[in-house]
């Protein structure tokens, strides 16, 4: 029985550790969808692994969607 294709993506921790990034930037760096990254960050936030680090003021939102939330890794 064949396993099929197995995609490996950098983990959120590897991408985010030592940086402050938006959800979209994390999704692009890990190859995941913004929705799945947002869900994972919500779980990490509840466990105290990440923190919100503000709003990205460089993004011109013009009232569409959510503001660009910045995240930082705080766990060791």
C-alpha cells in the first residue's frame, strides 16, 4: 500500500520565532491557508504560546476584511 504524496511545510514556530509577522505572511511562508494558520494561532494564543503584537499599519485595509494582526512567538 502506497503512502501517496506527503507535503511537509515549515512549522509556524520555525517561521515566527524571533519575528513579528501577520497571519497572511505566516500562511505564505508555511504554504498553508490563512484560515488554517488563523485557527492554529488561536489555539496557540489560548495556550500562551503566541501573543498578538499589534496591527500592521502598512496595510491599507479600506474597510475590507479584518485588520492585519501581527503575531509574535513567546514560548521557549
